[in-house]
């Protein structure tokens, strides 16, 4: 049994900051939310999606799709006339659940019970694929058994699909599109790229990096690299890619010629956030030698390399070098090390020495050195059998050695 599908589609690309589904200038549903779910759709004459391949009316076509995660896939054709067709699921291929990394082709190369044939009129047609982590309810849009779609026109299809995907979590669906030209029978197909038709010219758009949205006269027509057959004349071209500045130019399309645009996109520089904290808190913060506040501190900075220093009385200075990227949040957590001092104790007899009530050693030949003492005031006590207790308050200072002499007198 054969089934004939008219194959065309509306383009679906994400690029807005809004959360709700949107319609592109061509009337195609757009998911504006970035998602790690990806779907890729292509036709058999252009597996690399480098341009607009040409199919003749009545020629058979195959549509392939691939997902990077388990997803339910729905494929529509949208003709240049606005006529909509359902390619997947259909009466012969109702299993539209693809596994991660799986590629399927419709109709399959082996065992197919139907064919897809390109129908007129001439024009640019598209194939639209939507992938969803959850099954979509298409009951109000299409009849799977007959392939009949209840809505016609790209705008109406986009609005209907927007209603279907709205209940889903924002990152649970994504879409992709493939373009092709429906033309007259060619005498000699030269290459699998679009031929220049009489009275038209070719616009070739490339960008570094690739994958930028291409808008011609304000209409979204594909992603770079892209080749388009256009009527002669002057056209406005815009390229958009997340994280990069928009690129705008004009191009003159001439009959029988190819006009090439090679755009080097400029990254958008976004400030980063430097989050500085310390234990204990309250340390003075210096960035590149300039005092900017005390911990904890959130500091907005331009992308770059920074020398950070923390200072707190009684603690060693802390230094670190951090690199902050565009739009990046970089935490810096410092555990400050307390400064230490030393104490030398001299006695006239061998005695046990206590600091704030804690025994720390015994003088030998009337001498005891104590290192790595915390900074602050302490009471030094000397005890010896048959002698009176002697004590003295002293302050330990960072990086210094203090000396104290305790002369013990015999008890009567």
C-alpha cells in the first residue's frame, strides 16, 4: 500500500527569553527555553543540512530523525501553500518513541509498507520535528490512521502545537526543521545543493561559530551554514546566536549568481560574580590591591583574572588568584590561619610552667621556650616544691618572641 505525503514544514528555533511557546515570523512554534534535549531532522538528499536540496514533483523522499535522549517524536510536513501533513506517527509507524542516540528513517529502507512522495506546487517546503520527554496528545490536531490534519496553515499549526506543549515542563520539548525545494524536473542534477533557477540567485550564509539563526527581511529561514534561492534584489540579512551579538548586513541578489556572506560573530561580554567568604568573617577584601569591602562579599566584575587578598587582625593574610568568565559565578572560600607568637620563660629554679591554668612544660636550667602560641593575653604561672607560686600576665604578639622572668622565693 502507498501513502502520498506532501512534505513541507515550519521552522522551529529557540531564542527568546520568554517561558511560553512562541511563534516565529513564519508562524512556527518556538521553544524559547534552552534544554539539553535535542532532536535533528533531515531529508535524504541533504543529510548534512547544508542547504536546500531540490526534489521534483512526484519524486520519493525519505525523512530521518535522531534524538540525544529518550523522547517521543512527531513529524509534520508544511508546504509552501500552508498545507499540513502528519508523517509520524502514522497508520504504519505508530511507535514514535526513540531511544537516546537512535536514528530512524521514514519510510524505512527495508520493509516499508508506504512511500512518501513530493507533491506540488513548486516552492520551498519544510519538515518539522518535535521531540518531547512525554507523549503529546494530538487528538484535536490530526488523525493518525488517515494522516489527515485538522488545521491548515503554518500559523494555525503553531498555535495548536503551542496549546499541546504548554502543560509540559519548559525544558521537556524541543524542535528542529529541514528545508527543501520543490521544483520542476531537472535535466542534469549537478550537486546535492540547490541549483540556481532562471530569474533567481543564491544567497550563501556562513558564520563562525555556525548554528546561528538566519533572518532574511525579518523572516526566520534557517541556521548557518545555509543556502537560499531568492529573487533578485536587495535583502536585509540578520544572524542571531545565543551568547553573541547580532550580525546585520545587506546583500544584493543577482540572477544566476551566488552571493556569499561570511560572518564572524562577536561574543556578548557579560559581567561575572565573585562570591568571597572567610572563616572567621569580617576580613578586609582587596582585589588587585584595592579595598572593596569585608567578607562575606558579592562582587560584580568584568570577565578576567583577579588577585584577591584577605586581611584580618590576628590572622595570616590570605591570597588567591581567580579567573572569572563571562556570566560566571566564582565562589572563593578562605579559612584564615591565626597568627602565632613565642614565649621564653626564665626562672631561678626548675619550675613547672602553666599558661592560663594549663601546664605547658618545665624549665630546664631555668629556661623554657614555647612556640606557636595564639595571639592574646595569657597568665604565666610557675610552681616549684618548697617555693611560693609566682605568676605574671603577659601578651603574646604575632610574629614576636616575648620574654618573662619569674623568680620564685622559698616558702617559710
